[in-house]
């Protein structure tokens, strides 16, 4: 789930469904009285939150120079950054 939060194309639905299956079949035992399905939900939520926070910190600290340097690996270039900046400038708060 952390990978999904970092924008890596990982199907979180499959990961959570598999975790639910493991909880249902008893492959994941309860932990100090907490049912396994609750643990799967907590782990998925925390993983997604951590991934999103990591993506935010990377973007905040690296900014546009990071995107210009490594964006080619994610199909981003300077023109797409400029188009996005113009779009956010044009539509302001609504965007």
C-alpha cells in the first residue's frame, strides 16, 4: 500500500482482497484480541497514508528541479510541467 501511495501502479484492491482472504481463512491470526480483518484494514490504511506522506515530502523537498531531473523516467518533461502550472494558475482555488 505504501507503493500505491507513492504513485507506483500497484493494484491495492488485489492486495487488500488477498489480505482479507488470509484473514478469513485464518492464515492471519488475531493479535491481542484484535480480529485479523481489522488488522488488514489498519495495515492498508496506514500503508496508504505513509506512501502519500512520502510522496508529499519528496515533492515538497525536491520540487520542480527533481521532476525536471528524473521526470523523464515517469514520462514528464518541462512542457508538461509548464502546462500543469498554467492550468493551476488559471483555475486557482477550484483546482
